[in-house]
DNA sequence: TTGTAGGCGTTATCAA
DNA sequence: TTGATAACGCCTACAA
C-alpha cells in the first residue's frame, strides 16, 4: 500500500507543470486540448484522486455540506424524514469526497442559517423546512438549496404537493366523498401551502365547505385532529392529512370514536412511508421521493451550477384500503 | 463579518509561538501551565475554532467519518435504522467540525472495509452490520468502531441483545406462553447471536422446543415467517421477532391466517420503532437506543482514545397489547 | 518547555 | 496557454 499519488505526480507523469495539471483536474482555467488529454491519461494511469482537505484549504471551499433543519426544538432532527434526507445527501456527497453535517436551526433565529452557511468548513447547505424569514436575508453568495420553497437566491426542490394533493382529493371526490376535511402542516411552513391551495380549489369546484385544521406532522396531533374534526363537522366523510404519520393518528382517533374507515369516513395521507401499507385499514396516500429530492438539492449545492428556481418531483397516488 | 482568527492570531494574542499554541489547542505535546492558561484565554477571547481542512491536511487525519453498512445490496442503505445511525453520527461529528460519509460495503467483498478505512479523507469508520470476515483482516491502525460485534482491534458498541431478549422472553413465559417461536436475524450477522442464545436458554429452562426461523429485518419476511411457523408448529402460542419491522410483518401474517393476537398467539418485537405503538394490536417490544449507541461509536473513533472492547446499552421492555 | 523552519496537497496570481 | 511562486492554516521534527 504505497502513498497516494498527488497532483505533482500527475503533472510529472503528464509532462506538464502542477499548475496546468490543477487547471485540468479542477476544470477551471484555460488548458490546451493537448494538455487536457495528457493530464487525463496521467490521472487514469495513476488512479489519482484529489485530496479534499488540501483543496478545501486552498479554495476555502469547505469540506462538508450541512443538512440544516428548521424547527422549534432540537427534536426536529429525530424525524425519520430527516434521516432519509441525511442519508441521501451523504451518498451523493461521498462521491465528491465531501462529508455531511447535521444541524438544527431554531425557527425563531432566522440569522442562524446565514451563520451556518458562512461557517468555516461548510461548503453548502441543504435546508429542510425552509421559512421565509430564514431565506430572505441570505446574500447571493450563500450556497444553499432548499427542500420546499426557495427564494431569489435559493433554488428549491420539492415534491409536487399540489399535484399530489389534487390526485388524492380527486380520488376522494371520485369515490363519492363530499365533505372532506384536511389536516394541514404547521402554519409557519410555507411549502405546505400548495397542497392547501389544491384543497381549496377542489372544495370550490365541488361546492364543499372548507374544513381546515392545522397539523404538525405528528401522529399525536392526527389523533386529536380527528376528534376536533368530527366534533366540529359531524357529517365529514373524508379526511386528508398532510403526512402519513398524521393520517395514522387520524385513523387512531376515528377508531376511538367508533367511526368506521373507510365505511363512514375515508382517510388519506401524504408520503407513503414504510408503515402505510401495514396500518388497518392500509393507508391510501401519495408517494414522496424524498431521497431523490435530497440528492438533487445536494448536487445543486455541491456542483454550484445554475439550476432552475424550483424543481418539482412527481407524487403518485397509492390507493389502498382507507380511501 | 471579519476573517476568522487563525492559530497565529491566537499565538500572538497569547504572546507565545504558534507551535506552543498548537500544542495547547490540539492537546498533544508539552506546555507549561502558564502557556496553557494564556492560550486558553486567547482562544476564548478571539473565538478561535481550528480549521478542520488545514488540520486534516497537516495530520492526514481525514476530514470525515464514514458510516459503512455491510449488506448484500446497496438498498441496505435505505433501512430506517441506517438513517438513525447516520443522523446521530452526523450530530456528534458536527461538534468536531467533521463531516459524515455513507457507504455500502458488499458483504462478499470483506476487503472493501480496509480500503474505505484507509481511503484519503476518511478519519474513521462506524461499521453497521459487522461480520467476522470483514473485521478479521483489519490492522491495528484502522480507526473503526462497530455497532454489533467487534474484534481484536475494533471496539464494539451495541444494545444488550441478550438482556433485551431475556426481558421479552421472560415476559412471554410469565404470561403463560409455552411454545415460543423466534424469527432471527440473517445468519451472517453475528451480533444477533446473543439474542438467539438467550432464546435457547429460556427454551431449555422451560422445557420448550426450539423453534427458530431465519429473518432479515424486513416486514415482508415477517409475514412469510408467520406462515412458516404456524404451518410447522401449529400449537405455537408466541412469536418473538428480531426487529419490529419483522414483528409487524408477523402480525400481518397471523391476521391473514385468522389467528387472534394476543388471544391465540402473542407477538413481540425488538427495537421499539416509531410505528410500534400504532399497530393493532400495539406492539410489545424492547427499546434500542440506536442514537446513543451510534454517538458513542462515533465519539470513540473521532477521539481515538482507548475504549473497552464492548460497550453494551440497556434495552428495556415496553409492554403494549400484542404480548 | 519553547521557538524556528519546513511541509501537507491544492489553488491563485502574475509574468512570460 | 503555460509555469514559477506564494499562499491556505495547521502540525511537527529539531534545535535551543
């Protein structure tokens, strides 16, 4: 096991100066086709891999990418959703010799994001649960991509909430449901608004009343929300919950009430988590390609190439027993 | 926002040489109490934070810690358990200005671990699903900690499988179950053997037949395992599954068979995942402090301090409805 | 116990 | 388009 080849080795092997080799390898700066070819060959011959630490030191580019989660408490980091994002990010980062860091950003300290993004060693940030106050003050120079909504300087990647919600709601209407209630996400999370918009639209189209109840993506809230809904609008015949965990809680709450699902009330979720097919009745929901979304966001930050301000990923309806 | 202070700034501020400052900050090498105090004060004054990239470059210490998962296919990385490990590791790594990388290690290529561990930029490895063939050939110099079983040069951190299993089994026996079957982990995973040992011991103590069926931690396998068990040993009155996902699958399989849980057959899992309380009946299981375990393993690797060869974390029984 | 003087591997500057 | 040369921030013999 001999020493890893350095850029100097490559340059020598290719018969060029280290500077030229650097330009070719890093892809910045001019270089003749000649030089390009010879360096590429040398790289292949020697199995050269750039040293991330040295590169970070020279460029101030940072040695890791942060996954930052905005929330009210540090427990925001324990959400299984976050685990999926971190794992997916770590995988694309590994291919680029970059590590991943995980940080909680208190919702009430919007400046924390800028501090993190400019922190030493941080090459970029993948933001989970983006909020307007956190996004607003970011300068153009900040290398951050958001999962959810973005801003002028922050590209966003997200599931097609609107389309997914429309799919669910059309399915509910199509199977005869007329009094549909919805458990939304927390009001401070703008990326859930698209789904609520879809709900309002469908309600308008079908002359149904708007029955909105705020949620927070937790099962516990789903259970209480179910009670609230049935108390306030007893003739409700369907509940659409933003997040499968919430939907499972709704299922639980309705069961406690002696309400039959889907006989009396249909229930649908959003995310298609692993447990969705295992509930009773099995949960009707729509897919959420979290890993794919996170991978694209991470790639956008790491490659620093221009991306469209909003990239949407398809959400497809999965019909099971609950609706 | 001015330039971050460097070690040179600290040295100047403290009135010592950069070398002395380095010794104090990094904790290696001699230094008078005098010097120690003054440097510490300077660090606090200036808010100095070492540059991870520069340090890695100088020490070859690496800039990130890898979470490596041994498995048959790359899908091993999508297990929710891995997400928990990665998230926990990333959190402790972040405190040390280190990033996390995620890698799949093919089970049939034991040498892959050594390659990864010695790869440039990798400061250490937290190994998930350790196997003997992968652990064996590692030299003392490899900085790796395992979650599960270890080896001569690899400290291990794990949940107390034996104790946890004993807790479950004693509970089953205590509630009158006499014909207990067990769904194990994959046979190539040595860390599940401790739980199987506990099972054999309890079976012996109670004169029960040994009813073992191999599992793989997936829900799908749990379902088929339930069918296998009931076909082979129809008088089985309890199933203990290694892994809650498997247990949930067992629940599903038994339901399909028209078997009442817990009336006819009790079911217990292992892990206490988020869904455990949501199944019907709610799953009896034992806790698995994965985050805590991963954090300790990561700290052991990062701090390079001697640790005991095996650190066990308590698993406590959570009795719900299924057993 | 302290300080001086490289060196780690890469990129950036600037003159050729 | 190329090649010396000087950073980047820290660590570590070695000499004092």
